[in-house]
């Protein structure tokens, strides 16, 4: 009996360690992959069948694919001719994929992020021409409710001329780099934007970071 008790305790300990490891893995940011590289064979077949049915012709393709969970994938569809690029959430647990549109327009650098409590979001960047520059938006899509939120938005000059190419603007993003780090030590990675911004009034560059902390309700700027 004593030996059986020790065996059961050892088994329980192993199961608890496995569960903890799965929670840590689930909390890690999951970058989406180009084309359909994030999908297994069954998901790929269903996603391609849906794409061909939804967008007949050869002008549409997958720009990014993201594994969300056992039932859902996110796909960024790019339109090489028109303006119909968008991100869809597909339920691939059925015989035919069931879609829900999440985001209008093309996206860059999409990543699936976890929030404390188990909520999942899609973080991404969007850019559009504005005032001879690009208006860059760092955005979040809630993968359960579909709600969209813009975390940070600023004009960016890809030619690195800053305010000289942006008369009338108060500031211009000069350089930026994204990373994910557990800033408030709760076990869930937060969004960190390291950025350099030129103040167009003083023409001085300001370096720093913009941090958005993961909470069960969403992402909030660090005070």
C-alpha cells in the first residue's frame, strides 16, 4: 500500500508539472508564419478549399497563417490586384471551414498573444499612406469577441527624413522595434515597443519604450 501511495503521488506530481509546462507554453507569443506554413495538412486543405470558394480566381493568397487553438486558425488573405485584403478567423473543426472576418486590410507581423485567464488576441501592425508618410497603427483583435483596439498610432517616414518630410505634424516615428517581455512579472508576456520619435517643434529625437500590459480584460498602457 505504501508503494502504491508513493507511485500515485509521483504520478500526480508529473501531471501537475505537465500542466504547468502547458500553461507556460500557451502564454508564449506565437508569431504567425508566411503563406500556409503554420497549418497542418488537414487545416491546410480546409483553408485552401475555403479560399478558393470565397475568392474564385488567382488574385488571392495567404499572406500569413496562425494557429490559434485546436479548433481555430487565423489567415491573412492578400489581394494582389484590388483592395480586399483581410484577416479571417476560421473554425476548422468542421468538415468545411467556417469564417469570421476580423480585420479589414493587409497586416504585418501578426502574433497570437495570450492574456491572463486564457483570453487570446491577435496583435498586428497596419500601415496606410497619409500626408506623404505612412500612418502606422499597432492593433489588437480579440479572437473571441472580434473586438478591435488600436494601441498606438503615429506617422512613420520609411525614408528616415523625419519631420523634414512631414510639415504640420507634431512628431514622426523614426525607428521602432517590437518585443514581448513579462514587464509586470505575472507570467504573461507584455507588448514592448522600443521607439525613437522626432519632435517636430524642437527637432530633437526622444528614445524610449511604449509598454502595453496584458490583463484579463485587454491591454493597458503602463503608467
